C-alpha cells in the first residue's frame, strides 16, 4: 500500500479564510500590545516567603498562571460595553481540550471563531520554548477535515520573573512580567518549523522554537499533506499505521 493509493478527503476552506485568520491574529495582537504599553502586563505572586520565590523552578507555575491571565484579559475586553475588538464570546477549554481558549469575534454580519493555544516561554531558562507539544497528529488533522475553516492560533508569551520586596510588610513578592507576544496561525507555519514527535498516542505536532517561526501560506489540504508527510517520515510510523488512523477518523472518501 502507498500513500498515493488512498482516496483521501480534500478539505477546501472558504475564500475568506486568510482574511479571517489575519483578523483574529491582528485583534489578539492589539489586545496584548495595549496591555504591555499600559503597564498591565504583570502577574503579582504574593506569598509569605521572606526569601522570595525560588526562581529556578518558577517555570512550573508559569504556564497555568499565564494562561489564566490571558483568559481574564480576553474576558475584560468582552465585558466592556463597547469593545472596539467586537469580541463577543470567550470560553476556557478543559485541560485536554484542543485549545486553551475559544474566542469569537463579530465582523460585519459574520462571527469568526479562533481557537487559541497559549504557550509560555521563560527568558530566564536557556532552552525554554524549544519543541513544545502543540496537539496530537490525529486530532489536528481531523479538525481540518471536519472544518476546513478551523482557525488554530498559537499565542506565544515570553516572560521574566523576579522578586520585589514590599516596603511595608518586608515580604518579598514574585513578579511575572510578560515581555513579548507572538501570535500566528498553525496552518501557515513553515515546514521547517514544524516537527513530529511519535511519542504519546498518535504522536505530537511540535514547533521547533515556539516564539520564532516563519510563514508559508497553504491550503487546508496542503496542511493535511504536510502533517501526513511528517507522520510518515518517522521511523516509528508505517503506511499501515496511517491507514488505520485514516479509517478510524474518516479521512478516506466513502
């Protein structure tokens, strides 16, 4: 059996997909740039520790804290009486969901949905942000088949952590300052920036450096083909493995 022998479904996105993806990215980028420029880009971690936070292990706390901060930031925008971003819905997803946050924007008479995956990267740790797992191979490929207009956005947030003494209580609080933001559509990440890790179930799609990627515009079908190529190039995967996933997830035409 060869890959070319399979009669695979070919998803076709709408002609407005690129514009809608760019709209979501632009809106999210503006929201976080305003946060940074206004100085509201810090998470204060109050403790009763007189020696301050153990900075060498703070990365273990960073991901859930930054994800919660991002979620609350979007909620604040949604709840403004006349928010200029036309953000109408914000939903936090369960721990093992496809993404962390779902956003819905109104644009003219349409509603655009963006699935946001929040990734925290530390300025204090040398290899932070290198090859993190994004989502499983079968899950993201199936998403593009079921909805060719599926917008999956990576929100990469860089942070630095330091201690600051409260002059009144003498207690040292931890400050997590969010310093840089990068937002991009997974479907347009360049081939060289995408990797496949065969561990964990059907394998994980990874970004080689989460904060620094190049773009290559492609269609939903071209993205599926790229994912398939990464999967089949693994020494731990065979065409029989792929066929089994294709049948299970209904990637093959009936």
